[in-house]
C-alpha cells in the first residue's frame, strides 16, 4: 500500500496556477529552502545534476535587472510571426514600466551548462517541482521566460555575472515566488480546462 494519497497529489498538480500579482512581503528563508530542495531533486539527464539555482531576493538587484530587461526588449523588433509572449514583452517595454517578474519578492534564476543538450529539460523539470511544492505551501509562482530570451544579450549577461551566474552557463528559465496579492492571500487554484495535451493509447 502506497504511503501517498494519489488523489491529493493530483489535486495539488492540477490546482497549480500562475500568479502574476504579489504582496510586498518577503518569503521566509526556510520556505524557500524547501522549494529549492524540491527543485534539486528533479530528474536530470544521466543524473548530471548540473542546474544552478540563483535566488534573488534583493530588491535593488531585481530593480536593476528590470531596467536592463526593459531596455533590451525595447530595442528589439517584432512582426506578426513573433511568439506572442515575446511580442508582448517588447510592446510593454516600449511603453515603459515593464516588470518582467511581476514584482515578486523573489526570483529564482536557473542556469545550466552551455552546450549541454539536456540543459532546458533538466532546468524545467526542476522548475516544475518547485511550482508544485510552492503551491503546497500556499505560495504563488510564475514561470519566467524573459531571461532565457535575453540569454545572448551582453548587457544583461554582464549584470547576471556580477551576481554569480557565469557567462559559460546558459540561462534556461526563472521562477517568480511570493505571497499572492489575492483577497484571501492564496494562489489562484481553479484548474484551467485542458484544450490540448491529447493522450493517445497504443495497446
């Protein structure tokens, strides 16, 4: 008999939703450590365990990063074929006041070995573990792509190097973490209707 209740675990996964508005409230270090431990125990190709987790909770650093990200996107071009989220980042940056991490008090930047074929897969497995653990702890999260899109931007990468992310690594993804700015202070949890992700059985 399994010690785990599979329905409770499935509910936790299904109720994970992205949070895009956060309270101006720090996240306790002990809670972040649990979330990061969940990420560190994600599967990785060949058990390489080569993802790096850089936890940014310093508001000045986040503000500086926001300014650099906004400037980088504002200088980019787009057309009707540009990925919708990237196009939105460019447009909002040109308008000014773009806060790519939704002003979350914590941003976890995940990087991995440049040229390693499983870098993105390993990092996103870790990120998914962290989102589910955060949901279990009543914390909100959002998958952040913007730093990955700017992985080759020299100014952004120079700044990331000053906080310990080596240029020899590729920035794969990031995760905003914080207390949701909702009426009850809890993450949004109503599961979204599945429109895709079809399942095919071969028996």
